[in-house]
């Protein structure tokens, strides 16, 4: 088959960074904890210094084997290389606008800021706990929400005992702040 009929492009036209990540509000910083920043930086370094060079070697070796149109190592390697490059571009952009915020500076405070672990009670009397983290580090399965989520936006700046209005998909509901905790200084 002629190369004219294959759909392989080396062009860098996938700049949209279609990675699953919540968009940042326009003009805002990428707030992140020191631990979250370190994880993103470690992933960036791993991709750039370890994984990408390995894939480049595989692609170089596969290209030297001749016919590239049916060479699985070459085709997969090129695809993986594009994925790695896309992730590196994404991480570069996120790290450039990162604003590292240490939540332990608010230790002992009863007002809700970035990094707080908040216990609240909803209108049904059910108690829930969330921790407010950065977009790139929040994991809802572990009770972590990003600072741009509706629950975090409703809770930010509130204090223990305050009742705040949460705009939820089922309509507005009032929630009461029960506890606010921050990590102790020096705790990781």
C-alpha cells in the first residue's frame, strides 16, 4: 500500500490538549498544594527524561527495519510519542501557572481556605467531609474536590457554624459547616 493512503501525521495539530482535566477559570492561577506540585513535576521529569527517550529509541530501531506502513513497533511508538509529547505540553502549561499554596499556614483556623478539610451537614441531616485541593490533584473517590467545584466555591471563606447555599443540580440547598481542619505545619 502506498504511503499516500495511510493516515499517519507527524504534524503537531493536536494542540487542543484533549486530556481529561477540568478547565481553569479564565485568568486564574492553578492553585496546588506542595505535594501536588511535586507529583506533577515528578511525572513531567519521568516523561521527559526516562519514558520519552526509551520510545524514541524504539521508534528509531523500528524505522531502521524498513517498511514503516506495516511495522507495529514503529506505528505504536509514533502514537505513544505523540501522547507523551501532548502530556508534556499539558504539564508544562500547568506547572508554569501553578501557584503553590501550603494549607498548613491556616492550621487552627476555623475559616475555609484552599487545602481545608471540611465536615458539613446537608439539608437531609447527612454529614459529609471534603478536602479542597487543586484541579490537577483532586480525587473525588477519596473525598477531595477541586477549588473550582460548586461545593468548594460555596464553602470557601465560610466559618464553622455558617450556613451556606449550594447550587446543586437538584436545586439550591443549604449546608452547615461543622468542622474545618488543616494539616499541621511540617506534616506531609
